[in-house]
C-alpha cells in the first residue's frame, strides 16, 4: 500500500512541475510578444531620429511595461524580459544603423548624422 501512496504523491508533484513549466513558458511568450510588438511600433517611426535619445526611450519603455504588467510576479517577469529585449534592440540598431541627432541653427532645427 505504501508504494502506491508514494506513486500518487510523485504523480501530483510531476503535474505541479509541468504546470509550473507551462506557466513559465507562457510568461516568456508574453514577454517575447510584447517586445516584438514594441519593436514593430518603433520600426514604423523615424528610428534614426529616435535613436539619438535611446537611453531615455529605453527607460520610458521599461517603466511603461512595468506599470502595465504590475500586479503579478509573472507580469513583472514578462515586463523585465520585454524591457531587456527592447533595450538590446535599441543598442544594436544604434550601432548598426547609426543615428541622427538634432542641431539647432539660426534657421531652425535640423537633423545631422552622428
């Protein structure tokens, strides 16, 4: 009788472990999809001009994600993952594509390559 009891406990623990892994996978998928959506929106904007302000943009996006996903641990993990992915994208894009920084002249504002 005792081995059956232990098998039952092991089966329950196995199901709990599988449930935890599925929840972790769902959290990671939420972070990846969120980062993909933000990167897609960034690509629709004039990215070279935005990359001049990459640090501020990175902080703004990360704080917005933390605010949107606040309330649960898995939401905060998804926000942190998405923030890291977007931060890496901004860093890579700035080094690969270059950026344009604003310069104020007498005739107004113009953008020049940096």
